[in-house]
C-alpha cells in the first residue's frame, strides 16, 4: 500500500489501510467510542505482523500502567529481536494521556523494526497521544465510532456473503434496524445467524433473522428513538427505565436517536422536493423495515426540516453536556428525550 499523505486515516481509506499497513508505519493508533470496532481493527492490523496474536515469542501486550511507570519499556520491546524471526508486534491496550511520552520515544527513534499497535477510547483532538500519532510521519491514527445504518448494511451483506448466504430485503432491513452500535456485538449476532442457517447456504428470511437477532441492545435503543419521534411518553419512560436497569450508555441512546432523526431529515428533504412521504421512505438506503414504513412515513409527514434540525441541535448539546459538565449523563439524556417527545405531542 502506498504511504498516505495524512497520518489520520480518513474513513474512505480505512478498508485499504487494514488490508495493507504502509511499510513506513512504526505505530498505529486505533481509538474511538466503539470498543468492539477498536478491537477488531487493531487485531486486523496486528495479524499482518503476527498471524497468532497469542504467540508469546512474537507478540507483547502491555497496559498503560506498565508504560506509565517505565516509559522506555515500549521502545525496548520495539527494538527487541523476535526469537522466531520476522517483525515483532507490541500491543499497548487501553492507552490514554499517560502513554503519550512513551509513544513519542518510539516514534522519535529508529531502533528496531517492530510495529506498535495502540488501542484507546474516545480520545479528543486535544489528546496528547492522538496528536503525537497524527503529527508523526511514521504513525497512523484510525477513528472508530458506532456503526451507522450504512455501516451495518455493509457488515450484514459481507458476513452473509462470506458464508454463502443470501437474504431477503426484509431480513436485511430487520438486521440493520436491530443490530447494536458495537461492532463485536453485531458480528457475534451475525455469526449466530450463520450458525443457525447451517452449512448448506440458502436465503435468510425475515423469520430466520427474527429467530436469531431479536433481543439485542439495539432493539431497546431503537424503541427509545421511535418513542421520542412518535411523541409516545408512556413508551419512552418504560424503555428508558429498562435501558438504565440494563446499564445502557446515555451516549449510545442519544446517537441512536440522532441516526433516526437524520434519516427522517433526509426523507423530509425528498418530500420537500416533490415526493409523497411513502415515496421518500422507499428511497432511503438502507431501506426502512417494511413493517415500520407506514409509521415512519407518518413521522416524515409530521416533522418539518426546521424542527428536525432543532431536535438534532438539542441532542448535540445533550451529548456535549454528558461529556463536559460532570452531571449525571442519564439525567441529561432523559431530560433531552422527554423534551423532544413532549414537543412532538
């Protein structure tokens, strides 16, 4: 793969990057809110160096505490010679600001030819670790955020195709609507579906999809989003209580609602260009689950573009408050959702 000009890998370049890490790469930072996707991409990068990521002779795993107490340990491991030959893989997992100096030592040195793969959480642009990797000419940074509907559509199609399976449009729509925002969870659910279908291939029906993927976190999140956009206060309170009891994340709830509002906004734009609500709904990709089309069309008809934009701004402010004010995130989230649902009514 050719060397990328920008050390921050753009979304459109991520797939090709994961197939072939540039030869000049000394470190790859994989970070973001989607822990499952972070792990998956970090493993994909790592396997280009070591097929067996549990091989103690070729792979070293370190945590931030080990690095914090001894910043030079990363460089020592990168410079060490693999006992079995080939490049050495060093994995720094759960990294944050405390790891920045140790990573800089690796990036500023040319000792050894090992590859450092770093995983982190939701690192802000001001993060010292993120800035170090994005600024270096021998490091790359990959952001991982919750799968959008389009991402899930691609994941469903690729997973089923790899297993020799097809799927009806209704089944695909159902899977996209009900898989979660965490890539590992979504992949696990799809693997369960593949196992359910057996080795003979065939076509996944809506009934097959429902039999395997029907009780996921995303189903609950979608129910919350639907209750808000429909102005159904009773359901909203019930589903929110269920979400808090199961330990659901406030940011995930806000982002699921944002995704629904953005799809409504896109459909509303089609209506304002001359389509009727159902035509607008049918134009959306990935398609709306067939059993939800009538309800979705009613909501497209009931929301104006300006109100949808105001609602999205409220959610953006709520997410920012969750991250910066120190106030309980579940309270901030619930207040924003109740405000929107009341406005619909």
